[in-house]
C-alpha cells in the first residue's frame, strides 16, 4: 500500500481567517473579471458571501487587497490592488512549499516500508 499525504493551508490573523484556497480563488477571479458579482457567480457563491470575504480580508491588513467601486448606472467594479497581488503570490509560494514538504515526508515513509 502506497501512502499519500494530503493537506490544506490557510493563513489567519488574530481576528480570524485571512487567506485560504477559496479566498485566493476569489481574488484571482476578481482580478480576471474585474467584478465581485461576476467572480461570485463564477465560483457559485452568493454575492453577499463574496463581499463578506473581501471585507474581512481588507479589514485584516494595513492596505486593502481589493477596491470595490459602487454600482450604479454604469455598473460597479472591483480592482485587485498590489497588496492583493502580493497576497496571492505569498499564499501560492507557501502552498508550494507545504505541498513539497508533504510529498517529501510521505516519500520517506513509503521508502521505509
């Protein structure tokens, strides 16, 4: 029997969750689509849930990750900031290191069988 290690990471602040797989996907969709509503629709989550995630992330960092532009006649929008881009890169780098660690750890266990 070959063992497989699985794991997920998330980053928290003292106030609670900050970044995880779903929030990173949301940031990426906002960057791609330029709209919180479109990002939420594509992810199959409610606009309210997406808005709450963005609000929580923005409140838990010194600089906002997303700038939301209020809707209206021309419609609103959402823009990922440089801080948002850095957050995605940080999470992806950390996740890559974590997955590498898991693979190396389980490889050693499989060899010792």
